C-alpha cells in the first residue's frame, strides 16, 4: 500500500485521536486530515498581552482565608459546575455556582477551587480548563471548547494572573485530590457530578454550604455597589416595559418579558431569575413565568424581574402597574392595602430586629385589610393566631428573603442565622402581596383575578434601612404619574422607534 493510499483511510479513534495523517473529531464527525489541522493551527499572530487583574482579587483571597479558618486541617473543594444540556448538543448559557464565584470571581464552567491546609496557612488552587487556542488541534477540531468555535476563555496562566490565585490544568484535579486523601476533604456537592464522584461523602459536609451562606449574609461595600448597579439597570428595564406597554397590548406578556430581558442582556449578565410578566389573573400565580398571555387595557400587570450584574449580583423588584396608566377604584383599593403593608414592614427594618418582624408587621396590616374588605371575619388577632392564619389564603408567601449573588441568597444558612436578628449589611427584599384567585368564592366579585405585589430591595444600615430600589415609584399616584411621564417623554435609550 502506498503512503498516499494509507492517508485516505482514517486510523484514529477516541482512544487514539491523532495519527500521522488524521485527527479524530468525535463521533459522527469525519476524521480531519492532519495536514489541514496543521494548516489551521499555524501562522497566527500571538494574543495581545493582557496584564489586568480582577479588581476584587484581594477580597476573594480574604474570603478563601476565612472559609479555610472555619475548617482547620480540612481540604475544601468548591466547583463552578458544568454546562447543562438544553437539548441534544446545545447547552444553556452557563452561570457559575454562586459560592465558587464568591471565592474566586471566576465564571468558567467545569472549574474547581481546592483550598488545602498547609504549613504556612491554607493554599488555594484554581483548576481551570486549559486554552484550546491555535497552539492546540482542539482549536479547530473541538466544536464544544475549541476557541475557533466558541471564542477564547482564560486558561491556566491567564486565570492565575487575572484572579491572582495559583492555577492548574483541570485534568490534574483528580490526581491532586487523591494526593490530599490523607486530609479530610469536604466537597460542596450537587454542583458537579464528576467532582462529587471523586471524593467520598463526609458527614460534616453540610457545614461547608452553611458556612458559605452565612459568610455571604453581610455584604461589603463592593457587593452593595454591584447590587445598586443591578437595581439601577432594573429600574431602566421597568421603564422600558412601560414604554412598550402599547406593543404589549398587541402581542401580550411576551413583549414584557422580551423588553425587560433585553435591558438585562445589554447592561448585565442576564436576568437573575426568570422574569414574571403576569397580566390580569396571571398575577395571582406566584411564579407565572410562562408569559404567553394577553395584556389587556384595564388589567393590572405584575412584573417581578431583576437584572443580574456582570459580577452576578441580582436585583429582585416587583411593581404592579395599571396597563391603561390609571388604577380602577377596586385595583387602587387593593394596591394601597399592599402598599400600607409594605410601608409597615419597611418601617421595622433595622439591626437587631428579628428577620420575621417585617413579615409580621405586613401580615397585621393585610389581615386587618382583609377584614375591612369583608373577606375575613375579625378580630385581627384571631385571624393571625398561629393555629389559624386564615389570611394566608390571600397572602401566600413570606415578605422577605436575602438578596445577593443568588436571588434567594444565603439559602443554606442555618435557621438561627437566617431567621436571627438583622445585621447591618444584610440586603433583603420587602415584598408583601395579595392574591385573589379568579374563582375564589370567598372574595367579592370585583376583586377576583386581582394580584398585587410590591417588592423592594433594602439594605440594613447602622440605624435603619436604605431602600435601594426607591428609583421606582411605589405610591399609586406616583406610579400613574411616572407611567404618564414615560409615555409623553423621549422614547428611551433602547427604543427602536
Ligand atoms: Mn423576591
């Protein structure tokens, strides 16, 4: 057989990906001639040098030190998580695990942070996938990671410089964890199945996620700035939606979602959670994210949406808006009751009060209001009795949750911390609502199908609170005036009219 004939018969496989004449390109894909791969991976100008360092790299180092101090002598493994398949060979947009981001700033998929005890203090290693740049055949042959296909991401050297942390190729993580087997190794589980299988589960492991959640309860100045920026973008997104309401009355809730999400992509990483664009009686469905209904003149639109900042801190804001620009008397009655509950809840926010005190304040107002509306029978103390709580048919949910990198932030914190006294630097939502289902016979007919929630993001300060989302009006008159102003004013920076 001549050489030229041999090169027509690919002799490569998954186990033997490169031969003299061929490069394996994966199942169902024809092998690629080696001479083409050599051509594709030669004669490229070198990358422009980048010497930048993440502005918060020192904060990440401090956080790694603090979490290591909480687990002396232990090795901690915190993965970012893999890409998730949406269908067949397409993935969802990647969003790195929250604790991993909190400790590294890195947003790569598949990466793993290992913090190991050492003689001179804890030692962090960030394992990241190496570059698949023009120096590697994957540049051209790997459609999932090759830089010609998906663009460049930081590799080992680039990540070490940018995040100011020791880095190693991802392929080394299994072997390196094996060498640390003598120490107790705690894995933040549930993020990366491959990493989970590398290390046997440990009894004490839940403490790792609890401790990380509890560390994240108090926000530092940089985190508060990121939240303020996410909220400012969210305010602009709500303004965009108001401007687009005429279009929404034509094409429905999809317009509301699409217009808000446009702002989220333009100014942030994405939305922090699926936008709830709930018009009419959809507003009574707490997590209405289908967003395929009509938006009708005369109905209310409940929009619960938040822009996620590029550094992944998210806003979480709700406004309930009259589609026509004017509340009907019945809508206004319900709206003002919810607003009074929100005012009462916000009023009690300050360091030292119980996490549930704002909730209790709001529920007292709502229960009294439900009695006034003839929906519940008084006295209010009877309604609120722990062994009755009949108001919950209409209030449905708690008034607050923590807010930060996750929309329901710090969720793994132990109950005595999450539900303990508020501290300066906590950021939480205050979001009472009333939901009158369309077919609820206990509700006067004029209120059926009305759902109202008003949600703001508040920072606990030394002597009270600061409403970070006060850029959006809350009072009914102010909401109407704000909508009218947007409709008569310039069409906005993202308008295509
Ligand atoms: Mn919320």
